[in-house]
C-alpha cells in the first residue's frame, strides 16, 4: 500500500540551497559593555558634587575670604558663582577627557564612551559636558531620561553620541550576520 502523504515542501524551503538573490543570514552572539543605569550614574554624580564642593572650599573660599569678597550672592553673575561654575565644568571636561571618567565614575566602575569613535575628542566632550550638561542641570526632569532609553543615555549623551557603560560588566546580544558566498560574514549592525 502506498502512502498518500503529500511530500511537497513549502515554497520557502529549498533543502538549504540559496536561490538567486536570496540573502543568507546566521545568528551570531557577541558581548558588549552593559550600559550604566540611572541610579549608578546618580550616585557617581553625587560623589562628583562632593569632590567639586571640597575643591571649591579649599581653593576659592580662602581667596574670597582673604580679599573680603562676598560668597553669599544669589545672582548667577556674582564672581563666586562664575568661578564655581567654571570649576564645575572644567572638572567634568578634564576628568572625562584624560581618564574617560570622573572620580565618582571611577568609584563605581563606569566610564563615558563614544558611540561613533574609538576615543572622546575635545569637540564631543565640550558639547557633552558644557552644553548638554547645562541643559540637563537647568531642566532637571530631562536627567531622568537615562532610566528609559535602551543605551541609558541622558540628553547630554544624545547630543554628543555618547553613553556611560560598566567597565567590567557585559551583556550578551544576538545579531543576524549576512553570510557571503565565500562563507565569511558581513556585519549588518555594530556594537559599541
């Protein structure tokens, strides 16, 4: 007795033989640095504020006291406020440029990385740390965006194409890789 089972294959199955114009993909696993979330960045920022406050107290307050200048003015254009702001932004720019991280980030093992380049250049840093940070600090709710984006980027990170990642923590990701006719793969997506 003969089997009456229809042995036709669906149109998309061709015994593994690629048809002309059909792309072949394979799944590839890779590891990338895990983005640092809102809370760890928040605690690192608080430590940085303590460092900046200490440096301001050690460097600026004695000079203002010796010169008899007021440190209590609430105006943003007061000399003490201007010098404190310069110290604040200079700290973030120089520490991030030369170490890739501030003291707070060092303590928690996180660092700033560029999503476009291998290293952070001056233009990226100035844009991130001055303009972007000024906007984030001025409009405080914008800082909470870090908790809701896939790469845990704040507004200042979006402006500069950067993110903050853990130095020693990685996450596994899957990616589809195009297989060329000679068997080697061409990546369709890149990771930081």
